[in-house]
């Protein structure tokens, strides 16, 4: 590690929603900065004016903040190297481009798009890689001036020097490339708008970025960027290219195999701690076996050298499992708080009613906390509590099974009579459980003979939380109405 001040950045383009791969990049940069007391910078790369929108930028900031990945410098917080929005730095980019031009590291190119198309076609027909043939690389200065004065359009190209270049990638090891393999790429377009490879280096240089950790898709750009650092005579940052995230089908993660935006998982009610944990596992491991760990563990242990070159599989089943683990381990109060917006959105209760019946709602959540894997799963599971007692929707298969048994109606009727007395006497759920077992035994029944119709009548389902807790949640009157009603419906 060099002795430069440690400065890392996350540089999203606000051209869409925050991708889970982007969130992982942010997380690893953040963790490295936090571990080593460095600075974490957020820079918005919005030079693609057509595709960038302020809404996307806002959503990205909001998403990062929701994950808890606070930045030290950024477009909203400011900092010593402001502005942190790339579009506000264009003048600076042009100034740096002029400096490179003056130093001979860049040249004006007047080749028209038509000529370049022909050139590419010729190269393709010879089976060669497309590359600029440097026709404009050595134009005399007075010719350049004359053509510019005459209104000819020109781009600015980087003059790739001869030789060989090396850099160390902390994930992939040493990378060596022949400069001749790198095209004389365009830094400024004819309208003077800068290209990604150029601005990213300008800004990383100006913002004193010491470490660049980003997705593997940028590895192809790194040679161009390294050569640019050399031309600027500025230190080359430490690089680390994080492995591509693959879907369960082994291909690049895409909508086909699952949601790709962080927001989707948030909307689906995944706990943020589970999201962070899962993102950590995309190319990194705490040790050989621990799968559930916190961002504190990540910060205390993260090293870019431990990131794997491949094998970041976005396994949704594992993600769901992990989400469930977090919900199980969390406090009842917090799970309830986080489920609340989903319950309101599902229209089961409005906010005021929810607050009024908060203690009741806690008991509802207690019954489901062990089972749900996301907060969004709760409303569907508890909807039966909000159904009209006469029309609890019965799950067709469960109903079919109960009907086949043939004894449901008389049993429920008789049981309701017994239960009414117990409830009137204030029996607790535990006492009811015990009393019911005795009731079943006295009649020489097998437990499911009573329990299946009882559960169907109370919940419409064939499985779920403890039945006597459910009776308590419904209250004596509603529970009895459902059981008696069930006797009628199943007759
Ligand atoms: N703006 C680029 C992106 O969103 C980031 C490039 C980089 O990290 O160097 O992919």
C-alpha cells in the first residue's frame, strides 16, 4: 500500500436504478475506507446527459443511505474537491484536455464518421481488430489551425505511447498489456463533450483517489486509464476489479433470473442487514464457513486481496434464507415496525388503526416472525385475521381434505360449545391447548380430526402459527363465530 492518504470513491452513473452490483461496489469501497480510516467519496457520473436524470441520482443517494453506506464527500455533502457531480466539472475536463494537447499527449483528429466506418469495415474484412489508423496523429500544427478556423469538426484523441504497461490489480494480480493493443481513443468528442475514460481519470486525479475498486466490466478500460495517469504524471491508484455477479444460470445477472435493482429487494421487504450480508458474499467471505455476519464484521476484516476472481453467484434461494435468518434473530418490536408499512400498503389496517392496536399487532407478528423471510410476506399470511368471520376464504385443498374427512361439521359444533365455556372462564392459550388435547382424547379422536377443521374454520389455511394463539388474536367472539360458521359451511 502506498503512503498516500486513503481515498476511495463510488462513482455511479444516474442512468437507471442502483444495480445490486453497484451497491456491492459501494459497499466494498466503503468498508475498505472505514477499515483503514480513509475517506469515502460519492461522485455522480452524469456526463451522459441524455440518459442521466436527477430522479435516478436522488434514488441512488437514497438507496445508499438506506443501506447505511454514508459518504464523507459527495454532491449533497460537499467537500474539499467539490463539485462532485461530473457534469459540473466539464470546464475542468476541457482544461485538462488542453494541457494534454499542449504536452503532445493528445491530438486533433478530423476523420469523419464516414471515413471511420469505412476503415472499420476494411479492418473487419481483414479479420483485424478495429483501431484508429492514426491518419491525423502527425498533422502539422498550421494545418490543424487552418482546418479548425475553416470550421472543420475535430475530436481529441489520446496519443498512446509505444511500449508495455503493467499495473497491479488486487483481485486479479498483475496485468501486463502492450500499448499497441490500445487504440488512440477519443477523449473529447467533436462537440467538446468528454468521454468516460477521460473524465473518470480527470476526476480521480483531482479528487486524489488512491484506490479504485469497481466492477470487472471496467477492466477493459483500465489500460487506457493507466496510460492517462502516466501522461498526467500522477500516481496510479491501486485497482481492484470485483467479479461479475452471475445469475443462477451462470450468466451475467439480469432480469431473467431475478431482480437486479437494489430497490426491488427493498420493496420486496428484504431486511437491509440481509441485503448487506448477501452483497458481502458476492465475491468475499468472512472465513470458510460463516455466512451470517454484519457490516461491522466486514469492516473489521475486509481486504480487497481476499476478493475472489469469480464465483459471485447471486443465489436467490440463499438470499431469501438469509433474509429469514435476520428476521428470526431480530427483536419483535423492530420486525413489527418494519412490517408495518407493508401491512398498511396491503390495506389491512391504516396507520392510525395499526398504532392503536399496536400491542395486538405485536402478538400477530410474534406468531409469524419465525416463518416469514421478508417483511412483505407478512400481510398475505395474516390476511385471514382481517377477513369477515362469515367468509374467511378457505384454501381449496385444505377445504377438500377436511370435507373428505366427513366429520368436521358436528365436531366443530360440539367443540364450539366446549370452547365457549372455557373462554368465558378466561382460559389462557396454554390452558386451552391442554384442555383441547384432553377433549380430543376423551372422544377417542386423532388430533388432526379436530385440528384440521378447526384451523380451516379459523384461518382458511392448513398450516400456520399456534391455533390457541390465533384464537386469542381473534378474540373469543370472532373465534366462536368462525368455528360455528365453519360448522355450517362444512355441513
Ligand atoms: N460511472 C461508472 C459506472 O457507473 C463507474 C466507473 C468507475 O468506477 O470507474 O459504471
